[in-house]
C-alpha cells in the first residue's frame, strides 16, 4: 500500500482589507514576524534591517519542541508590495505573494520545499502538515494586525 505523494508547496491565502503596501510593510519588517507567526516557533528578531531587501539577512530567536535556538534567514525573492521570500540554511522558502483585489489584498503564504536539498526527506515527515497548520494560524493573525493598523 503506497501513500499519496506529499506536496513540495504548502500554500494558503486570505484577503486583508488594506492596500498591498500596508501588508508588505509588516512582512518586510523582521521585527514584526513574531507578531503574526501562528506556528508558535518565532519568538523575536535578534537583528535585521527594516525594511528588508533582496539579499538582506536577519536573525530570529526560535523555539521548537521546547528547544530555544537562533536562525539566520536570507531574503531570496523581493518585489516591493508584491512578493517577499526568505530561506534559512535548510534552503526551503517562506514566501508571501500579494495581489490587489477590489480595494483589498489577497495574501498567499507558501512554504516551498522545492528549493531544499533535502526536500524528498522533508515531505515524508510531519513537516508539511505542521507547516500547513502554522500557515492557517498565521494568516488570520496577519489580517488582524494589518487591519487594526498595529
């Protein structure tokens, strides 16, 4: 009995009642990431520029399975008010794509395993499910944060 293949891209979307620039300004500020993270792993940004740009790095304090650690991320995709993605040493990407829709912004968050050298291993673990669950909690938090102007 074989199991169904697991996706290399885990994406969810939400519509936020704000212009893309308002959403992007939160996403491009690494010091705000803990404010909208729904996974519970992002604790705070240790250092990083605001706003981020292509090639910029930022260090984030994390906690996973009770273990605290820090990780350096690099911005690998960047288009102002449209797209930002970063990766850490594992090379998979966290991407946010923004599209203006009827005076609001559709935000697609994607965990992209396709860029990781260990993608075949990652998709055989619980990580795709855990990342989907994290995204499903992150997007509503981002929506509230942006819509409340926080």
